[in-house]
């Protein structure tokens, strides 16, 4: 197995899983596909990069690329841990802000005026265009460009991959901080969602609000509050995806951040992950995103080696679309729909109610 391919694919697949989860959460609460969702991650990435650069300037920190010996091997940490913590926290905060602005300023008012699902989806596209224009204006601001340039980052094509934490083991295996972070993040996210949805009162209210909103309101559940929480979680995951894109440009199909890229290219894969996992399944969307990430990179890699034609890598999105077509033909409810069979219920310890 090619270790470099595996790590870069894992980072890319984690980004897709985070974005697919957010798309699914919004669909479950509003029944609308949010086409602006991948762009929320770019807003978070720009905010994180800017404040990380301002922090480095304020503290006078300079990147230290000299490796240090540790029990893991050779460890390189270009900046202090506070530098990276700021990036993670800022990306989450701005991801949430961008998501809540979309919900409260655009979608919710339109819903109150009786807008149908088609109009709401067009509204998400309009918000996407607004974010693109805003980012174009922002990344040409003179002060922002100067601050980012001081740590070697261009505002129009941002990448902090050179400042990622890296580990080189005694055996010469290269491990990036983004890879470690992405693995831990996906595991913690899955566990946290499971605990939230199945072990807390809030989780019961969330599931009830999604399955039957009118009945949930009759039972005294504040459905609007539950929907807002769903948007907050969606924004958090988009923000974390943006941070990964910022720190791991070049991993998989991730390109340096700009006002348009990589959101315009990754949106297809993110929606594919949501559809394949199941648009009504939180955990299915995570699995679907991971699956799409791996098949997009591994299948073209195998075909390129088999045929000797490296150009096949350019057609990775075709594989995603084929996966979506096959899913819609044979399992319209996605992977989650396959778990509704009786044998799966017995496997998970659930028995069908007898009529």
C-alpha cells in the first residue's frame, strides 16, 4: 500500500465526510439541499488564515521548520500550539456564523412567506454567489494581503500546508498533523453524534423534530430551536472541513483555498457522499463521504497503474457520479436504507414490532 496515497486520501475523505454530514443535517431539517454549504468552509478557512497570521504578527512568531527529536521520531512544529488552536476555533466559529446567517437571514424568512423547496434551493445558490463575491472582495484587501504575506501566504491562493505539523518516524514514514487530526476528528465526531442523538434528551427531541415536526410541537418540543442546533452543528463541521483544506492543500483532490476553489469542485463529491450514505441518515452521510473520498482516488490510481495512463486521474468525479447513479437505481435511500432489513435489525438488537 502506498502510504502517501492513503494519508492524503484519508484527509480528503474526511473533508467529504464533514461536508456530507452538514448537507444531510440541513436536508433533514429543512428538506432543502444547501448548495452553499461547501462555500461555508471557505469562509471559515479565510477567517482562520487571517487570524492565525495576525496572531503570528502580534507575537512576533516566525515559522521554525527545524525538526526536533521526540519519542515518535523527528517532529516538526513550525508554530506554537496556540497558533493551530486559534485556527481550529476560528474556523468553527465562522462556519457557524455563516450557516446561521443563511438560515435566519435567508431561508427562514422565505419559509415564513410560503416559499417552496425549489425557491429555497435557488436561494442557497444565491447565498453561495454572495459568499463568492464577498471572498473576492476580502482577499484583495490590502491590509489582509500584507498580513498573510508576512508568513508566506497569498490571500488569493491560500495554503498553510508548509506549516502543518509533521512527524517522520524512525522507519522513515511521513505522518502529517492533518492526517492525525482528520482521523481523530472523524472518530470523535461519530461518537459525539451517537451520544447526542441516542443518549441525551436533546437527541430525542432532535430525532422527533426531524421525523414528525407537527407532533413534536404538540408534545412541547421547540422545533425551531432544534433546527437552529442542526444548523450550528452543520456550520461547525463545515468550519472544520475548511481548516483541513487550509492545512492540507494538495492532499487528495484538495487545492489551495481561493474564493471559488475548491468549493466549486468538491461540491459534487460532497453531495455524492450525502446521497450514497442516505440523505436521511446522519451516520450514513459520514460513511458515504468517506467512501466517496476513497473510491475517487483509489480507483483512478488502480486504473492508471493498470493501463499506464496517468490522465485517468482527471476523471475521478465520473466515478462519484457513477456511484450516485448506481445508488439511486438500486438503493434510493442510500446505505442507510440497506440497514432497514430484518436481519440488520436483529444484528443491532432491534426487533420489529408485531402488528
